[in-house]
C-alpha cells in the first residue's frame, strides 16, 4: 500500500492548478482506493469501477480541488491523502454490514459479492474519475479542466490496477459517455486490449493488464442492460469454473460460456 500512496502523492503533486477555475471550486474530495486485506486474500480478485464519486468526502466542508492541489493553508498533501484513505476504508467497512442500498451501484456491488461467494469488502471499489463536480460528472467542465481531471484520474487508476493485479475488472461506468475514456486508459496506460466479445452499446468483454475485463452501462440503466449485468456475473462464474476443472471437461453453465459471434 505504501507504493500506491507514493504514486497518489506524485500524481496529485503534478496537477496543473492553472487548469482550474478555483473561484468556483465545487469539486468533491479526491477518491483514493487502497488494497484491503479482504481483497488481497480473496480467491478471486475483482475490481468494480464506477464513473465518478457522488459528493465523496464533502460533508466536512473542507474538500475542494484547491485542497487536493495542496494550496489550502493548514493542509498538506500528505494530510489530504491520509484523510481520503480513511474515508475509503470507512466506506468498505460500511458496505460489509449492508444488505441493500438506495444506490443502484452499491446494490450491484452487493449482488456481485453474493453471487460470487465473496464478502463485499473483498471487491475493490474504484472509479474511472477521481472527482465529481457539484455531485455531478466533471465531464461537463471546460475542456482544459476536464482533461486535467481525466489525465490524473487515469494515472491513479493505472496504479490501482497494476498494483492490485485483479483477475476481473468490471467497468460499470457507462459505455456511450465514458467509452472513449476507458479506451484511453487501455491504450495509453495498460498496453492495449484484446476484444473477446461485444454487443455494441451494451456489453464489451476484453483482455487487458492480465485481467478479463468488462464494460457495461452504469447499474442504474434498465431494460436490456440488466441482462448484461447478469451476463458479467455468469461469465465470471464460467471462467472460474473452467480454471478449476480438467481441460477435458466442459463448462456446465450453458450459453454464458459461449463466445458470441
């Protein structure tokens, strides 16, 4: 975890303050996941990636981009990182006691854990973007500001993936609005990808960074997207089953194991 923290510090210290309008600073606290003991001991390592935070660590009325830049009097970057990690650990502790949630994303997190026989905190929760702006996506911000947020977020996500070495990564961040950001992560930070199967606009399975990866709509999306979320779970079950049985045996989970043409 020490190396991950050092990388966070380096990435945040490289943020360009001139890219932001700090007179209208409505950014959330920075989102900094760490590797928990439950994740590291899990038989199957899964990272679930959302789009952005929703008012992450803002109730203390202290967190702004100005603070993440280390330019707020009385707060060092070390203190900002430490506080962000404490907040993340509290989130993981809280989810351990949840049975359901008003959040569609959290309900999918809990369903993944239940279906795959994992504790909820054994699933590493990450985000494509490390900040939100005024409880909404920062992708609507001016171009220079938006690009700085994306660039820093992807560097942090790269560090998270490379150090946590997940078996499966689920980008439940949407496809139409964030697909270009995921592909930017893969091409510029994770040495590319190899597509396994795709249902345009709904489901994408691919290999990258030594993991089997999926991109699907955000869990609040309904209609056919619910089937895609189920498909991810069945594919993971199938891949795990295939790894744990002799090569001569066939996967018994049916159509979920068949690669669409």
